[in-house]
C-alpha cells in the first residue's frame, strides 16, 4: 500500500525538502555548478552576499539531499570541489523556468508593489 503524501501537513517530509531546494542559495549554487565542478571559494565569489557560514550550510544540505557531491582535492592547502549530481541536474530545468518567469514578470511585480505601498501609505 502506497502512503499518500500530504504536502499541507506540517510533518510532511516533502515540505522540508521543498524548503531546502527552493531557497535562494540552493538554486544559485546548483545553477553555478551546471557547467563544471567548482571549488568552494569560486562559488563564494560568484554568489555576492553569501556568507561563508550560509554557503557551507547550503552545500552540506545539498550534499545530504544527493543534489551535489563534494570532492577533496589533496593539494596544499587542501581544496574542496563541488559537482552537481544527476539528481541535482533534474532541478535545473524547473529553476530556469522560475528564473525566466522572474525576469518576464518583474515589471508587473514592481508595479504591484508600487500600488500596494502607495495604498498602504495613505
């Protein structure tokens, strides 16, 4: 018997997974790994505004979920490189659709914000 997943239930594991893969850093990290494996510091330089702590937590979360793999490069000093997994690649298309939507609808959203803000200032 197959268990029904109720994504509206507070204890549904799908909610936790959705939260983990849909945050801004996870999306940007996975997209930054699309072309080739990348070292930690290169990811950090590319993602303006991310702290070392936030990036480390994000990478661990993505690795735990099987969306990227971590490889230690035995050089001095030791380096770490990340690579998107086949499972992680399955998220690239939905992320790109979402990104395209934000670019296409940005003007409409900004207008809605302007109207909302103006209405709430009165």
